[in-house]
């Protein structure tokens, strides 16, 4: 299929694929009537004075990049919002219950800095329930970090990869291999996998982590990034189909995390996240569904193995107030793409836990 045909197909599918995928794949994953009676991802943000779920100063795993409280963010209301689905109530997260349920298991996040954001969030959420629990934190190379709660034998890992598919150095060039996932060997044997990728596929110029894309042995200086993403995620889906045993491993995909650099997305041209202290409270986010979400849904609808989409895109679009902005320990400039902790990724993990309990 040519690039133009692919993009046309994606556009034609954009109206109905997200709903179709959620109904079919979530139901098969959960094997529960709850999956059809309540869509966890349709709802509203409500102020909850009992939030946040943990004190960032008491979490030994929090990264300076996301520690907005420590680095001087003056407003605090962004810490106080709870996601409320329209059709049901989401169970409050209980770290002890989570540790008991996943005792002796291995959970791995696979993805970029948004996966890192979510991994730290879950680590802090668990730690706040068992602050005296013994743990080890082991980093292996630039990719893998393992946090093990020793009393429970739960290993919570993060495998850092910008694109999921391989990014390698060959003959002095950095190659993004759209049809290769050799690094996937590190993900085998897990009891749960949570994948994520999109953030880096849009980067150009000096921020682009590759010199060429490669597919079928042929090099490309560039191509439409949605087409490249489709090709890369299709390679990922083939890996899942080949190597995942659903009786042993639950697989999630952490949906597309939005950015808030352009206020026109929420009908406030000229603004960005730097001036926002409240969520978007409208019923429909003006920018609509990102095309990356449409591509991802297209890939996932063809999966032969059950993979649950954590469809966090829309609820995260509403949180234009939840970014580090300039209140970050190691991010230069305005950050409207990552998320403060405590904050929005805590909700992603609450919904992950709810999906597991469904």
C-alpha cells in the first residue's frame, strides 16, 4: 500500500475505529460485562480535596523532571483533580492490594519518557502505601531500570526506547529500522507489558534521533511521520502476535499522550500550557482526535492477540494545566509534553488498575 493510499484509508477510518476497537478488544481482554457497561475513558475531571495520592517529597523514585512541587510551581489546584467516568466509579488505588495481587510477578513499561512518567507515578503510588517496604533499584545500561519490592517479589521495570522498533548505529549512521525489533528479547517473560510510543516520531532537525529510516534493506531520508509510525507499530503488532502468550502475559498500550503548546487546540489562540491552572471543562475538546490515535487504532484492530488500549488521550487533552511548564529540575525550556507528579499519570495508573480488576 502506498503512502498516499495509507493516509486516505486512515482518514476514512478516523470516525469509527476508536469506538470499534475499544468495544471489541477491551471486551476480549477483560472477558467482563463491565467493559461494555462502562467506558473508563469517557468522563469529566472533578475537584477532590483528598488528592494528591502521595507526597512527592516522600517518594524516593521521583525524577526532577516531573517534580513540579519541589521546583517551585506556585499553584496547587492541578494536584486536586480526580477523573470521574460517566458510567461508573473507579476504585481508589490501594498499593498493598496491588502488591498482593502481583506478588512474585514482573511488570514492565516499554517506551519513551511518557512511559518513564507513568512508571515513576506507579512506583510512588505503591511506595506511599508501604513506605517502609524494602526495595532494590538497579539500572542496567541506558535502557533498563528494575525496581523490586523485596517483601513481595514484585519487579516493576522500565525499558526506555524512543520508538519500540530498533534504533541502531551502522557505518556511522543512526538507523531507525521500521521492520525490526531485536530489542524485544528484553521484554519476554513478563507478566504484564505496558507499551508506549509516539512522542519521538514527530521530532525533526537536531532533536531527531536517527539519520535515516530503513525498511526492507532500503534507506529513506524521511517519510510522512504517520506512515512511518504505522509501519513501526505494525512491526510491534507482529511481535506481539508472535511472542506474547495471553495466558501468561497481559498487554496494554498506553495511548497517545497529547501536548499543549498551542492554545488554539482548546480555543485560546496565543496561549500555551504555561498560562494554564485549570483543566478544560468542555464536553468536546476542540482539537479533536489526534491522527496518531487513528493510526494506532488501525494497527491494534488487526491484532490477533488481546491488547488493551489505555485510551488516555481525550482525558489527558483536558489537562492543559498539568504540565511541568518551567517547574522542572532537568528540562530546559517550556515543557508542555510531560506531566507533573503527583498528577495526571496517577490517573493513568488508576485506570490501568481498574482495567486489571474488571
